[in-house]
């Protein structure tokens, strides 16, 4: 059984030979570049470090697409294929005395303090959460910019040739709900959503148009060979939802449904929905709109007990993630503690299939490399179906 067969069986809620492993197989299950450098040194692999300039639109979070030898060493059955940079924008980092900055393709200025790990969204092109402010802004990214798609199909074919399942995403920024908080102050965005339905429908509708067009263009290229289509929209925080179910049903659910129906019409790829935090209340809604896979299964958040999730939803949705708590053992524990937690989560989520093992969101800088290796090696050894 090769990696792709293993993943497809699990996505079909069947048991393969072992639990499929995703190390850096999507843009939300990857690793930050400094942690990646440390990992390669720890593994004795040839140094092949990244600079922020190498990361394109992902520079803000520092996330990398690993080299094949690292995929191999950590037993990854999944490989991501990223879009290219648009012709209309390129990453241009200004290194200052106190901080480093760049402007993303949406027009937002991002800032990283000297010695910091990440760029924060700081200066926004839209200043207010109002209909008038949104209508006044007209420099929206072009979802069909040729640079995004140049060579994209060949990169997917090259990834498929490794024997792995391939994933791709057509989101450049946050999702329909998430991205507006990256182009206007977050307090303005949420205040606008809470007080003005016309504002909510206008800004969400604009995001939908952009991502719908990008998705159609992507699936025109690779819909016939793609295994997993990745989408993200954080609807929850650590302790509960960010919006009410009623608001979701009125404003956002119809857009998710239309987008996902288009995906289903253009490809046999499974729909992967990334929602951090306390995602449990959304699972019935996500199943309703056509989602096949929930990620990252943040076990440290409220309501995200793996046993209860598997019991209540395991027949209807695939759990992709749940590797080890990044707010606990992975970052602050020992390798032995990591291995114990990994074994418990596998024993809970693996029976009957419907589980792909991955780190809970991107592995951050300063996470001990021995803990990263323990996480994936333990899954490889313990995740065998008997």
C-alpha cells in the first residue's frame, strides 16, 4: 500500500495498514522556518534553510514547504502544492532599525519587531467596518492572476509522482470570514458584523467572489488529480465560537455551501476545513454544507475531547490532526510525554478509519526537535492497524 492509497482509505472511513501521517502536507499542518532549520540539524540532514524572502505570501507566519528528505524521514503520506506568487505582487521586506515591514497583496502593512518570530497585521487599507469604507476600496487581489497558476499543474503531477496524496488550496489570506480581519482593524470588523447586516453581506460577499474565482481557476487546472482541497476559516476561539449559530446560518453558511458545492462539482477531492479552537459546535453545520474533513482537532480547546468527537461524529467526518497538544507537551514536555499523548489520541481516533494524524496547526519556533521527531515516530510505530 502506498501513501496515497493509505490516505484515501482513511478518508473513506476505512482502516488502511497504518494511520496516515501528515507532516507539513498542508499550509496549516506545516512548520515554521526556524523550527525547520533546528529539526534538520537534529536529524543530521544537510542544512537547507529558508529565509523570510523565500516564503512569499506566507512570510507573515514563517511557514515552509519542506524538502523531500524531511517528508521521508517523518513518514509523511501527504504533500502540499502551493500556488505561485501573483505577477501583480512580490514580497519586498524592508529591514529597519527597530522592526521589519512589508505590504501584502491586499494592501495591509505587516510589522515584525527585531528579534521577533512573526509579522503582525498592523496598518490596514480599510479603516472602518462600514459599507462606505468597503465600497471606497478598489485594489482587490486578482484571483486569476496568471502567476498563481503558472506551472501549478506540473507541480501537482510531480508531487503525485512521489506516491503521496496531494493537497492544494485556493485561499491566499484568510477564508471568507477570516480574511476581512486582515484588511481592517479587527474591532471595526466585528463591530460592523454585529451592527450592520448590509456591511456583513457586502464584505463576506466580496471575499466569496474572490475565493470562488480562485477555486474555479485552480480546479480547472488540477481538479482531476487533486486528492484534498484545503480551506480555512477560524469560527471559534479557545473557549467557544466567535459568532452565533443564527448569524452563521444567515450570513456565512450559504456562502460556504455554494463554494463547497462548486468544489464537489469540479473534483472528487475531499473538502478539508480548518477551524482552530472550540470547533465542536460547528461540526453539524460543516457536515451539512459538505465538509469531509475537520482540522486541526485542537484537543486543548473547550469541547474538543477526542473520545467524544469520535463517538458523536466519527461516522460522518474525518478528523485530521490531534497529534499532540502544542500548548502543552509538544512545546513544554518531554519526548516521552509527547509519545504517551500521541498513543492515547491514536487509540481513540484511529479505530474504523476516518483519521489522519498531524500536528495541531503549524509547528512553531522553539518547539524542541526531539519532541517533533517523537510525535511522528510514535505514530509511525504505534499507528499500525492489527
